[in-house]
C-alpha cells in the first residue's frame, strides 16, 4: 500500500500537544480544559510578575555621565552609585534577607516595643514572613533610598555590612531587613 504524500507538514500546536498528552492520562475533556485554564492563568501571572519588576519600578541613583576628564570627582561618585544600585538589586533578589511582618503596638509590652523600635524586632515579633512579595521588597528599598538619597556611601556601607553578616551567619535572623504593614523599615540593632 502506498502512503500518500502530503503537500504540507502538520505539527501540533502546544495546546494540542497538551490536550493529547493529558487525554492519555486523564480521559475527561472537561478536567483537561480546566487544567489548561489553570496553566494559562499561572503563565499570565508569571508574565505580570516579571513585567512588574521592570527597572522602571526601581528607583536607581544617579544618571550623570562625565563629559570632561576634569570631572573626575563626579566619576568617583558615579562609581559609588553604580555599586549601590547593584547592591539594591542583590538584596531584592536574595530570598529571606528582606522580611515583612504585622506590628500592632497594643499587642506588646513597653519593653518589647522598645526592643522592636531599636532594631531587635526579629526576636520579639512572631509573625515574620521571610519571603514577602517582590513588590514589598521594592517598596522597602525605595523607602530607604528616599530617606537618604545623598548619603550613598553611608547607606551602602550599612546595607553591605548587614548583608555580609547575614550570609556569614547562615541567614541568621539577626541580620535581616524588615518592613511592617505601615511601610516602616526596620534595620538590625547593630547598624541603626
């Protein structure tokens, strides 16, 4: 028997491949359709998260480009700004370094409130989320930047020391940045 030759090659689309594979495992089209919708929603959410983290949402420092070699002091400042921007991105990406929590003063005694306000929040507050949404991490970094836009080296040194201690001590809670539901930023006690 002769096999007829087709003028076109036929390839299955990704949706058709998905349905074909799933139908072999689950012979119910309604369930497969529901699973496929969930898959599409998850992919859409991932795309939204990715585009929500585009650099236009991160406040970066400085944009001056030297035009003359005599502007050397400004070039040094630009180098510090670039280091700060790289550190901010590293801190945002690191899972667990930035934490969030809900803090209501009425739930704590005066001694505990003093500990929290002085940077020892990690040992007093119990409902700490060590993996907050990336939007909240961006908000924390933007708040820090808004508070000290001109003290680049000062805040860079503090954040870098906190982060280095965090890495050296196996992601110890003592060296985390925190943000509460009112967008107040908490730095560890040693570096406040």
